[in-house]
């Protein structure tokens, strides 16, 4: 049995680890045929930082996020997580990483999806315990106990035995978050985690994400929740047509950016959200 | 005049035949499903020649009558050194025939598995084997059980063809009875009853199985969200 600490959050910082950024993206590009969806992206995410990716739809935010754990293959440049090259070997010319190495890399990177992607034939508890058994090799009882603690952390201990179909969208997304934090990832990726939710359910998910950020989790979040970006993010990257058009603290991007496309995007956002 | 006593007189032989029918059907279904599943998996591999071969196999099986396939296997087999007993040939033939259809059913089921469920598993570091067993197959079961049961019901009736290569199954016994007694009507009636019984049992079991594997799909209850929200914020 693998020993599991009570908290799913990695140590806030370690003297040796601080030098290497959690995520380092250098010159990353990607094309679908002739369509260049990512162009020359540079981005650094330090330990315990929350970085929000914002921008109009089709700007490449989700694609960039999915490249970080190699659910999407990038063609050019390099992405490193804790110094390790994502998806490729270090050789030149580089080759694709073996499935085994890719799995080793992914187990430290959690991902939360827009559509929750819970497994419908498993209860909330089973959803959270599954990877603990299959990936971490924990025995079933220990995995269930750990999973229960994780559900408790997202306020859903009472729903442990419910199937996803019996849960609201907000509850499903919190189970999905519990499923990820149970693996004690070093980094969490959020792909529009609240976009599929009814407006009144958005708050409960954002609250769980705030708690994670406060606990020191490193997070990259694709979001349309400008309030969350403004209040929780350490850095905001504004993407437009596959490029980072603006980058900085929320204050710098939201209030200081002279970039016309940022201005226009925020203008549209405000108009849509005022009534 | 209808002489149902004949059915009683030939009862033991008919029951034996029915047993052989069930054996051939069950074993044929099993082979068909296992082989069909393997074919479906192989077809997912990015190896083009393999895909063509499997596609050709499926097209040939689906495009020719079962009777001809069975003849080829049983009577044509010896010319390539494949000598099979009638019952073995019957089971194998039924299995090969079913595999083409099952492969297509499973392929549809595989493609219908929501991509996100697989991505979630990948992002947690699960291996393909684990994902197949724990995520893909359970999801496939839900969408394919009606088609699987349907195919199994079709195969119960295809077993009659085995009588032609002298497998002593129900049809074969019935024909013997008809030949010996000239009681054609009773024979046909008895046969219809037996097959109907088998199909009825299969479809009932299928409905139960379907209810079982989809029991988690009950619609979300309206209760829940409001109280839970309060807990999360507390």
C-alpha cells in the first residue's frame, strides 16, 4: 500500500525545487493542417502560482492547456513540467515519449474538464478511488478511505454513493476536482471548469478552486470568469489567434493593457454581463 | 388429425437435439463475441493492412449466406487439411459468422464512448488496459446490449443450418422425426415452439441485463444542489 498524506497539496515550496518553474513553455506552436492554432507561445508558471488563460473562443487557450499534459500534441517548441520535457524524449531529433513515460508524467498533472467527464457507471466515491487503485496501486479499502476524505474536502461526503446522473453539474465538477486532488498532483489544469454549469452553480465550484489556490496548488485555468481571474490569479495571459497578446498581473492586463484586442474583449464581456 | 403424442414419443430425442442446439448456440455466441471484440480492437490499431484484412473478412462473412460458409468449413476444410467433426465445425462456423456482426456492434459501441471519459482517465495516468477494462467496456455495454441480445436471438435461429452438416441438433432430430412419422405439421409446430422458447428466454435475460448495466443512468433528481451548495461554502 502506498502511504498517502492527509492533504492532497504538495509542499508549498522546497529550496531545491524553486529554481525550476512548474511549467515552462518556450516557442510552442501547433497547426491543424494549414491552420496555425498556437504560434510561438512563451509562458512560465511558478510553483503555487495561479495563471488564468483568457481570450475569445478559438484563440487557442484550451489547445494550449491540453498541450501541457499532451492530450494535444504540439509540433514546435517545448513544454517542460518541473524541468521534464512533455511528450517527447530529450534526444535530437526528438521522438515521442513512450506511453509508460507519458503516464508517469501525467500522474503529477491533474486536469479538470468543462464537461466534468466523470465515469457514469461509477459512484462519486468510485470515481475518486479508481485511479488510486489503477495508477497508484493502493488497495481498495485505503483508496476508498482516501477518496472519502477528498469528497469531504469538496463538501460532498454525503454524496459518496451517488452516481453522477444523480448529481447536479456543480456537484459533478466538485467530484471531478476531488478525483484529481486525490492523486496529489503537483499541477492542476482547468479547462473552462464552470462553462457548462448553470449560473447559480458556478459559485460552489469557484469556491473549491479558491480553496485550492489558497492551499498553494499550482493552477493553470482557462476561464471566462473574469471575476475569478481578477481576484485569484497571480498572472493572466490573454490569448488571441494563437498568440499571447497580453500577459501580467490581473491589474496589469485588465486595467493597464493598451492592447486594443484586450480592451475590445473586456468591453464585450462587460456588455454581456450587465443588464 | 393433430397427433401431439408424437412429440411425447420423440421427446427424449428432441430434448437431446435441443440441448445440442443450445450448446452450439452458446459456444458459437461466445466465440463470436470474443473474436468480434478482438477484431474490433485490432481494427483500432494504426496499421492499415490489418484494417483492410479485417474489413475484408467482415464484408465476406456478412456478404455470403451462412449455409455456404458452413459448407466451405465442413466440406471444403479437408482439402486444406482442416478436418472437423460436424458439431465442432458447426460451433466454429457459427462463431466465425457471429464474429463479423459482433465486431461491427462493438465498433459502434467503442466509437460511442464519450471521448472525454477516456481523456479523464488518460490525464490521471491510467494505462490503456485499465481504461479499456474500467471505462470503455462498461460504457460500451450500455450502448450495445440491445444489439448484442438481438444478434444472439438471430443466432439461435441460424443454428438450424447446422442440421445440413449433420450436427444432431433440434432441426436434425425434428427432420428425423418427420421422416419416420410423416407428421410434418406436428414437427414444424414443435420446432417453432422450441425456438420461440429459446428466443424468449434470451430476450428476457437481455432485458434484465440491460436494466442492470444501465441502473446508474437514472435521471438527476431535482433535490441535492441547493443543500450541497450550502455545505460547500460552509
